[in-house]
């Protein structure tokens, strides 16, 4: 069984302990300006059931030995940290809530540094970007540092990042938290200047991964103060910068060290997910390196959802988390998003609505909820949703929702402007890039649509939707080979999604590669389908086999087609029997044995007279009679053939 397959062995799920660490984490994250992560932690702690629990201990300077195995990170040569046993919280044991970075004036108040010392000059395994052997800096004046940080944080909170940077620039020495704020403010300034002055959209970096020639110099300069971080927040910030510089593996190392040292920074987990190469199975490879915390379970759920790899086991994981964090709007929204990706749209819409009932003005998931209502054609509910959030002007999710609303009303230019506004607010909003691509595709602007989809892929290459969008762009321009390349990427990400195989089958058919098209449509039939989708897929296969001269397989699919129609006749259009009267005739003749010796697997076999041997049971004369009666009732031009066959069938039965 894989790690975290169940929550039984997760150590920090005790309600009192979980609430304590989340509150503590929220305060620390707020102190550093990580508002999204702080909100996430504090909202989650509000959902922890309030049961009597032992009070958290007073921080101690002695270290507690870990009962957990130590996992090594080969790229870092570091071990996972230790933390206190939740069962010992009432006995004065150390805990995550008492974690503090190592003080220059003495040992840690609660636990050791997240990684052992490594000398970069003597250790061949030590990486160049993380060093832990620098001499300790002189002691800081704690009171002065508090005063300085309070003023700098005030500037930061008021988004006066230049003033924050200028204040901290004047200091000869900074504490870890001040250094974090200093670099973070500089990063915010850099992000503010990403936009193009013309269209308000950020640029797409067409650079090779790891190419130093194309690395933006501002980000490189920001790495200088982070040469040897010990603090988990500095490790997180360094990971963010390295990812933006396309140093994926180095970023992964830093982020793993950060979550090992302090697992309750949700932003670090999200960044870690963006560094993983899922095609290489990196998520499974790092499993043993993750801390034994419920945060690791949240991360696995998030990572699977971001890669659109949603299945029954994924939904079961969310349900298991909901038993420990009941009425969590985040988890309910996650379940709704998963159902949306799983194409269970009606249930997804109900689950999104439940999340809104729990938290009426929750912004996360609003974009997907509006997508769901759009696909379900519930225009009234979508209009009500837009009205409910009409007061919000600075949320990319809300602007995506407005874009969907305008698209549904065929106001395409207003929809385009809404999606652009979402990107001005968050240039890494994948949903906005994808929806803008869809909008340009509707406006017949294929070049712009392709550009939008590529930008979405640049941010999240594990999302199938931009790949599918690019496939549609090239398919509409009849560039079948290029479309196949993109649809194949979709099929790798979503192997059980019937739409991917249908799209591939159509493109192969247009290229005249009928054998490949047949293989795709047969795979399409193995995926979950509606009855009507099954009928359409079987019809395609009958046509393809017919063109190949494979009358044997074409006949078998005629028989399968009428069985599908008959199984679901109560839920299907009665006119289908008339539409496929010919299939009923073929199936009846097959059961009557009239086609023996006349079926072939190819045109060459037909020329050589090599008839196919029957491979499926036949001879059910009653079934043949029922098929012919349905043709008579349909009243089509196949009626005379049905009457003639009924006469033959009666004669056969009489003998």
C-alpha cells in the first residue's frame, strides 16, 4: 500500500493538535505577508471539531528525538526534520507550534535546524545553491529588529513595496524574517512590471529550461541574499525564484526542505507541485520525503486535481479528509472541482452550491462553478452568481465568471476584456488563459487562441485543457498531424477520457490512416460514455471497417449497435430504430445464418475468396424475428427487405 493511502498513521490529525498548529502557522504566515497561505490555514482550523484536548506545551530548548524514519534528499544531502509526538503534548514535548529558527545567540528554542550542516568546500554531495556552514552573524538587537520590521511590514501591507525595500536596504544586517520581507517586496515589484503596456498581458518566456542566457537579471539578483537559507520561509522564497528562473530541480529541492521543516505553509506545497514532472513519476518518487502530516495528504489531493487525474480513489481521499475537517469549504470546493473534471456536472453544480452555502463569498472555485453552469446551460443561475459577486473587482476568478456570463450572451468582446482583466490581476491564472483561448477560437482568431493555450501550458503542462484547445486550433485549420500531436498529449494525461480518443480518431481518419482511427475509436468505446455517444462511436467504427473492406467486423458492430439501442430504448429517441434500420437487417441476417461465407476481413481476402469464419454465437431465430418486426414498425424503405426476410425465417422455422 502506498504511503498516505489512509489517514490512520498521520500523526498530527488529533483535533486539539491540528487546531493549534494551524493557528500558529496562520499567525506566522500573516507576519510574513503570505496572506493566501495564512487564510488557508486559519479557515481550515475553523473546521476542526472542538473536542477537549491537552493544552500545547511551553516551548523548550531541549530537542525531542523523532520516532519517524529519516528520509534523504539526494539532491540536497539533507534529512527530514523531527517533530514532537502529538501524544506527548500534555507532557511538555516539543511541537511544530513551538518551532523557531535557530537563534544567533543560542540553540533553538524547540528543535534543530531543518537540515544538518554541510560544508560546500569539502562535501562533494553538497549543492551549490544551499549551504549550511556559514559562520553565524553577529547578534541582532531584538527590540530594534521588531521596530524595524513593524514599519517595513506596514509599508508592505499598504503595497508600498518601494518604501519597504528602501527601508530595509539601509540596514547593515537583517533577521531572517526581515530578509524574507525584503526579497518578497522586491519580487512584488518585479511582478508588477511584468505586464505589456499594449494589451495588458504578461509575456510568454520562450526559453529553454535552464538557459542562463535568457534568465531575467532582476530575479537572479534576488537570489543573492538567499545563498544559504536555513529558515523554511526563505527556502520557500528561494524555491519560488528558482522555479521562475526555470531551475526546476533546484526549486524542488528548496521547496521539499521548506515543507519538511515547516509543513503548514500551503503556498510552499502549491509551488512544489508546479516543479514536479509527472511524466517521470516524480510525485511518487518524493512520497517518502514528505512529512508525516495531514498537509502531505492535502498536497497529494491538490496535485492530482491540478493534473486532472481524478478517479474514485481521489474522491475517497477528499471524503476521508472531510471526516477530520467537516464543513471545510476548501474541501467541498475541491470535491466539486474534481467532479467537474470527472464530467459529473450535475453533482458538481450541487457541490459548488453547498460550498457557497458554507462560505457565501468564497472566491476559490467560482470560475469552475461558472464553467459548470455554462456547460449545463443554466443561464439564470449564472446570472445570479454574477450578481452575487458584483461587488468584487480585484479577483481573477470573478472576472473569469463574468467572462463566461458574457460569452453565454454572445458578447464575445466583453468576454475577452473580462478574461484579460483576470490576467492583469493574476498572470498565472491558468483558467483565464484557457478561457481566453476558447474565446478567440469562437472569434475565428486561431493564432491568438493558440498563443493563449501555449501560455496556459507554460504555467501548468499537466492540465489537459490547453493541449486539447491547441488540438482543436490545428484541427480547424486542417493541420491534422499537428492536431494529433496535441491530442496525444491529452490522451497521456487523461487516458480514460473518451473525448481525447474520439478527437484522435477523427484526425487519423482525415489523414486516411484508417487502422489507427479504428484503434482510437475502439479505445473510445472502452471509456465511460452515454448511450448516444456509444451509438455514434459504433457507427464510426462500422463506416471505417466498411471502407477497409472488413465486412466481418462491420457486421459484428452492426449487431452490437442494435443491442445498445435495445438495452436503452426507454431512454433514447424512438427514431433511432428507424435511423439504424439497416443495422437491424444486418443483425437479423447474421442470426439467420444468411451471411455465412459472405464476410471478409479485407478487400484482398474478398478478391482471393478467403471468407471469414464466424467468431460470435448466432442462430437466435427469435432475436432475428424481433429485429425484423422493429424494422416493420419503423416504416422505412427497409420494410420490403424485412418482409422478405420474415418469409424466409418462417420457412426456416417450419423445416
